[in-house]
C-alpha cells in the first residue's frame, strides 16, 4: 500500500530538485544529497553539499541557487553565510540546507562523514 504524500514533502522535494539543477547549471561538482529525515534531532531534513573549483565558482553556484529558487519557486534562503570569502557558503532554506565548498575546505570539514548516519545520494556530475 502506498503511503500518502504530504504537500510539504512534495514542496521540499521540488526545492531539492531545483537547488540541484541550479548547482548543475554552474557545473558544481561532487553533489551529495544527505537525507536527515530519519535521524533523531536533526537540524534540517536535507543537506545538499557540492564543490566549486574556485571562490568565483563557489559564489556563482550560490548566486545561481538563490536566483533559481526565487524565480521558479518564489523561495528565498532564510539565512545565508560565507559570501565574504566564498570558501564555504551556506544557504539555509529551513527544510534544506545547502553547503557550497571550495574543494580543500570541503575536505577539511568532511560533512559527509560527520553525518554518516544519513541516507546518502551521490548526484552525477554533468560533464
């Protein structure tokens, strides 16, 4: 028997898909979706983590996500951090938190291992 899908789940799924599309538009790499919905006391429902090859690309990915979510879904991040140095930009959409890293900073913080209990989905790079 199929479980009924709640409107909030659909909205969150659309937001996740839109964010991933926006990241891919700017050639963001190593995109990982972490599903935190089954973890007790998680800070959000989903993390989306990706890498940019330069601080310019990290900033470009962030701008792409903000533009596309605003244009397509009329959504804006509730909170935003890291735009000053563009090594790690965080976009908080409450149910979805986006982490955009410069490569060496991502390796240092290693969020994927920190949240290893979450269900992980690797999104293929578009080359």
